[in-house]
C-alpha cells in the first residue's frame, strides 16, 4: 500500500466513525449575511462531502454574545434563522455521506472597538487588554465568565439537537479561550489566571459545561495553537513537560480529540525531536490528534495573504508517511480544499495533476 493510502483508511474514536483521515479545516468565509448561512453555504459544504472529505469542521460560528465577532457576515450559532440554516447544512452533508462539526467561536479582544454588528458592545477578554497591551475594557467578572460558559454550552446542546456529529471549540490563534491561556493577555490574579494551570480554568469550565450539555457520547474537539495571529513565535508551552501539564486538565475535562494548529505541519515543535505539535499532543495525552498547517501547499499559508501570492500544490507523501507511522491520526486541509472541493478524491485517485492551485482570489467566492 502506498503511503498516500494511509490518508484514506477509516478512523474511529468513540462514537465518531469516519471513512478516511481527511478533515476540512475551519476557514472563516463571511458569506452569511446577518449571521445566517444560506443555500450557497449549504452547497459549499455539501460539495466537500460529495468529494470524499471524511470530516468537515465548519468555519468559526458565533456563540450568543454581542461582542463575539467584528463582522456581520460571520455565521451565528444561535437564533432560529441561523440554526435552521445550519440544520440544512447538516442534512446536506449527511445525505452526501459526510460527517460535520461546527467550530464554536468568540473573538475576544481581537475585535476592534465599534465593530459591527453591535458597535456599542465593547470587546471582552480575561483582562480587557489586547495582545498589543491596549486596554479596551474592564476584566471580565466571574458572573460574566459564567454567562460565557453557559453560551458555549448552549451552542453545544444546539449542535447536538440539530444533528451535528460533534463540536469543535476554538481555543487557538489568540481568540477568547486562547486569551485566557496566554499570559500576555491573561493578567488575572483570581482563579482564572496566574500560573499555567489556572489559565486553563476557563477552557476547562467550558468543556465540562459542554460535556454536561451533550452527554458522554458526543465528540468534543478543541483547537489549540502555540502561535497567535498577532505573534507567530508565541509559545504557551516551551517544553514537552510544560505542554503535558497544560493539556492534562483539558483531557480530564472531557476533550476527545485535539486539533493542533501550526503554520507548517512539517516543523518540529520542540528541539531534539521530529514530532510536530499534533505528534507531541498525541504522545502526551494518548488522545487522537488532527494535524494542520499548509497541507497540500508549497508555501506557508500566512504568506499567501501577507504577500498576496498564490501557492502551487505540494505532494503529501511525507505527511502520509507520518500519518502511517501514527504521529497523528487525522489531517486537516485548508486552502487547498477551499479552492478545490474535489481535493480528497483527486489525491486518493492519483490525479494530482488535476488539482486546482490556490490563489488569494479564491477567497472571494464559495467554490
């Protein structure tokens, strides 16, 4: 069997059974006017399921909080209209034989003051400061934290009710949950801040509340990253030992799968080992992991935007070999799948010469 075929072996973890290891990475698209996904969004996700993607993670969807986003075209995960839209997405993906989870999101203090759809709502974060140190609000009170935890749990309950196959919590890239993790944005001295363990408490309470809302047999994925959108070199954990300490409470709270975001999947996470972030997380927790980061592209995905250039398709033999060796369990594909809905089927069938190269212009439409 060629190593490529390891991408197309079935996978199961608890109640989640997938036909292969290919995951559609969550990618913000902003095609949901007033927060409501329409028929074009339904068709967008259905095309990936029809073309052999094993698991779809939706773009970030917003919890019920007025400062959750800075863009009125980002989809909500609350309110009858938005949830009915998502129910249609789920139905279409399931009819095509796919599995799908929503990514549950709040942007925290990355939101600019005065942003729509709710310009009067100030950005929120653990300490009310941005990654750059700008004070934009008072620190969250414990009562406000309880309300946020409840909003995440409500989203989880709604995901289960309308037929999703699990949820993903967005705990990466410097957004709200990650702002609690990161000492640069979490200056609290109460039980939600201080040492690394205390900085996991907000996430732990969200995971526990979601678990209570959905029961024991509904997969909970959390997306984590060391890097932040504002600081690519940031590290929550500087050593494997620190990473193990950081992950342990999340496992205990009820995470089933870790989605480990890196900018380049091939880069080792720590000196002295070739394991990437997903590899270390799997080794330290024993839980399944998803790797992600410029998969299928010949360049770092961030440079595609900062330099406004496209990317040629890269072969995935090295990635598939590492998957075959068990370094990680699943592979999330972002921009390569954004531009080419048939990426998975083409790779499986050896039709790499038919892959559509990514260009920034691809972001202007739902392919």
